[in-house]
């Protein structure tokens, strides 16, 4: 949370790099989706031929120009932030929150952003991220029941979009829901950016569903806050929940509790009812770079593995890893698939 909302300056350089990378993504087309209820369902057509549409030329292929806003240089959010080592400054966060609610701004909220995408600095994604996000935006809009011209291209009234996680389940899988399907899901079928079933990692029983399916769904109980977007209201709720109200767990867990079970809408009347939506399998995942395994993490000590060399970078759940295809993007050569 601290790292979330402080939106630290040091992230900006990296954010620009990420922005630049995103700008050069290759995005084969996705077909239009036809949501139906329930469950909400959409089919994305197989990617078209080898039309290589790099950055400045790619402005989305959705019928709705409004949805195509997700292909801009900040992915349809106000800004993209990349965070490094977090440090606790919950007192300042409390001040910032309180001041913003009172009507003046200190830091963070200072820029008065409508939304922000926050990601850890080891993130990876499919080179087709922007077209994935068009479909994701259709999903979030549908689940939120948004107007056709919402303020955010992802729809109105969301607090947090959980786009990168290391595992997530559907709300009906939670013990407290006893299998009750409380919420509709937006089903993306035949998504060519979803890895084959035996390669996906996560907590959903993927074998129980058709292969190459991705879901946009009400958040169940996600693990790892790799990449998530906050709306302004969501940011304020997170600040309140995690710094003012309590700070009793590590950030991942606290954010997971904040969003758990759709913000526990039907539960605690004093709760914040966070309107959180997730994408599963996720569209962001952390990258394990090639090179010395010991140099990879700021936190983990890999013990005996410290001196081992990884010959090739890997990223779970991502088909055409942007990290592994940097040269291909630069040289306009064929994209390499991980799976
Ligand atoms: C991208 O789109 C979002 C949503 O419309 C907007 O808030 C943001 O300012 C845009 N980014 C740029 C760089 O124009």
C-alpha cells in the first residue's frame, strides 16, 4: 500500500521504460466479443495473419473507440507506476489520505489521478498486452454494468483491477460461499494468449474448463500483488484499510484481504466493499531472468542456487513473453512462444 500510493518518483524512470516497451508491442487482432449472461461469455477469434502492428500504429481494434483507449501509452490508466523496494511510511499515507479527503493534497494523491496501474519491477507480459486489455476492458465493463462511455475505459465504479497475481480463485470456491455462484464471470474463450492447460499455474482447476479460457471475474482470494490498477476511490479505500485502519499483514496479504470475496459485499456492514475484479490466468507475471539466479530477487536468498546460471529467462503463464522477445520486437522477427 505504501508503495502503491506513494507513487514514488524513482519509479517514473522505469515507468517510462515500461511505457516505451508497451509502445512497441505487437498486437495481432482479436475478434469482437459477444457477451451473454450468464455466464457472461465472449469469444476471441484466432489472431489474424502476420500483420505486425507496432506501438504508434496500434490504436486498438474494438468497434468502440471508447474501449480502444486502453491501447494508449498508459494502458487506459492515468499513469503507470513501477515500484522497487517498499518502505513503510504509513503515517505519511494516513496524512495524505486525510488531506485528500479534506480537500487538499500532500503527496501521492497529489496528482489527482483518476487511476493508476502499479506493477513490480520484474513484471513480464505478452507482447499482445494491449489487445488483451481490450478484451479485459469489455469484461470489466460488462461485470460492472458500465455505460457505453464510462470515464475509465475499464468501466465505472471499480476500485481495484487485479491484473497480475500468482494465484487466484473464484469467489464460489471460498469456504464461506459454499460453492454458491454469487457472481457472473466474463469468459474469454479460445484466447490464444492463454498457455496450454498443462502449462498454466494457479489455483483454479483449469482442467475442469475448456482449454485456452481466460476469465474476468469478481476477486476471490488472490495471492501476490504483481500488477494491479487502482481507481482514485480504490486508492483511498486501500489507504484507509491498510494504513489508517490496520496494518497487520504484509502488503500482498493485506491487499488480498481488502479484495477478498468481492470485497465481502455480503459480509461485514462496516467493511469497505471494495469493488475488485481479477483476470485469471493473469496478464502480468513475474519474470525470472537469465543469468545468475542469486541476483534475481531483492528479498530471497536462494542458498545453494545462488551461483547457478539460468540459461534462458522464463515467465509463467505468458505465451509470448515481452522480455524474451525484445530482440524480436526490435528486429521485426518472428515472436517466440514459451509454450
Ligand atoms: C490514456 O487513457 C486514459 C483513459 O482515458 C487517460 O486517463 C490517460 O490520460 C491516457 N494517457 C495518455 C498518455 O494520454
